[in-house]
């Protein structure tokens, strides 16, 4: 019995994904390579188990081992972040945010979050998300010149609109976020503060970015970005909010928790408690800086001029190429990135004037500053002549060499008996 025999179509698609991940450079800032232990923890019989409720107070029998798994995840997350209360059940970052809003706000209340087009997230109040349709959302942005968060605007909007909650956090912001400043503003208008640390959770856990724990009322996150765990969500808070948040997650917005994912979270939190994790996060930052320096040396303009964290944004406005075109050209060379709007972008989200690049996944492969300089140079070469196939093939050769020198998931590649959809030359 095996997936390969029972369902060769799904098996082949998964194997092709293994090949794609092994032989391309993943520079998507929100992605990473979870460890074999995290992946194993998610692929097992825990997927069978209904465990609605919380450890020791479930609505189903047979939850004794589910309880152990969830308690391990909660205890480890508390230790990792120094948090009083943790909920590991949200299926995603958006659902972690939804759980906070629905626990403490009423439909029609005002929320103040970062503008999606300035680096915020859909669930921070965008009109196309539940956050912008259930709530009256107001958005703050970045200062035009420095492209850093405009705290004068945050404060002015808070005073004018008296939001019930202010959201600090971003999906595409390359600089340190001053949570204390946000808290001062939230306190001044009697609003809750929610810090969404989905992108920077690994840096926060490693003490390499100021932590909002003990500052913000609620902290939400995903577990799969810099934190390098399974795909999922997380809520941290002060103990006083615990009972309401527990109800807000279940039965408020979710049914049964995904126990196999919670097992993966427990494993990832234990990994993040090891000293090697801090060294990894330091290298993530060093690599993002090296990448920024390399790109600047190749003549690229970067939003804010550089980075303090794991990601950077290239402003392509002066290069005569859109983010969408650049993403496709780089993809053909085996460099996987995503187009991204930049602050005050004149192009829409399907075209964009920017690219978002991150270092977490490449750093997991063991790459360091030297490789970042080489990769910055390759990005420059592709975007110099995005339609020159010969040039792209040449770059692809160097990309493959880098991937072979810094291998990943060696144990997952099936060398015989199947045909990959992706041909590696
Ligand atoms: N889609 C994620 C990102 O790429 O940043 C945020 O949810």
C-alpha cells in the first residue's frame, strides 16, 4: 500500500513539487522549508481525530493523545514567546486575526490597519476580505519620502475615527516595527492593539526583532514563514483575554482543530527553542542585508533603501519592466519570487511595479552572504534582458549548480519509477 500505487496522479504531482523545491531558488519572503520532522508530524493518523474543545475539555472521546500533542504545542509556544496565553488552533493567520476581531469587536466597529498597498495584509481591513466587509476599516500608510510607517498619520486617524482595534503588522514591510509606539497611540484612544507578526515571528522568537508580547493586547501569527513550521496560525495574548479567545476560535469561527498540524507546530516550536534557531534567524537577517547590498550595487532601487528583517522590495519603476513581467522572467531562470505593489504604486496588484524577495528559505538551505551576492547578480542579469532566452538559460545553469551545492529534501526525491513534470537538466 502506498500513495505511489494507489494514486499515481497525486503522487506524481507531489514528487514534481519536491523536484521544483529542490531545483529552484525560493525567494518568496513568506515561504520556508519545514524540517523533515515537522513534515512527518503532519502526515499521520492524527488527521483522523476530532478534538473540538481544548485539552481536558473536549466534545469527543478518545482525545487523550490529542491532548498531549496540543499541550506540548501550547507549552512550547508559551516558552518560546514568553506569552501568558496561547491558542494553537487557528488554521491560518487570517483565521487567527478573525478570531481576535470576532472575540472583541462587533460587526460595524472600526478597525485601523496598514493599507494593503503599502505593505499591509488582506485581513487587516482590506475591502475584499472579511475584515473590510464586517468592519468599518480605516487604513494608515507610509511616509512618502522615507517609506517608513507614518506614525503621525496613525495617530491622527486614531483620534479621528476612534477605532476599537489598531493592527500593527505587515506582509511587505522591510523595516523594524515599533510596537511600543503603536501601543502608545492605541492607549491614547482606548483601543486594543493587535500585533500581527506572521512574517517576523521567527525573528521575534529569536530576539532579533522587538517583541510585542507584553506590549500588545493580542499577537497573531502564522507558523510557516520565518518560524519554519507547518502551514497554520497562532494567537498569543495576555491571560485576561484567554477565555474569550478560546471561545472565539472554537466554537466562534472554527470546528475541529487540525491535530496533525498542531503536532507539526509543537515540533517547530521545539526546534525554535534550540540555540541553532537563533543562529539561523541571524543569518536570515545577514542574508537579506547582503542581498539588498548586492541588488543596490547592481543598480536596483529598494523601498526604504534596504532592510532590517528577512525581506526587501525592489522598486522597478525606473527599469521599464513590471513586477509581473519580472516574476515570470525570473521564474524561467529558476528564481521564484512574487510581484508586489510598492508604496504609492501606479500599477494594480495584478501587474505591480515591485518585487518582494526574502531570505528565509535560501538560508535554510545553508546559503550565506557570498551566495546572496551571486544571486543578486543573477537577478540583475535576468532583469537586464528579460526576453533573452540564451541569457536566461545561462542563469538557470548557475541556479541549478547552487541548488545542487545547497541541497534540500534529499530523502524525498524518488529517483526511479516515475516521470517528473519538471525536467531538471
Ligand atoms: N500571503 C502571505 C504573504 O505572502 O505574505 C501573507 O498571508
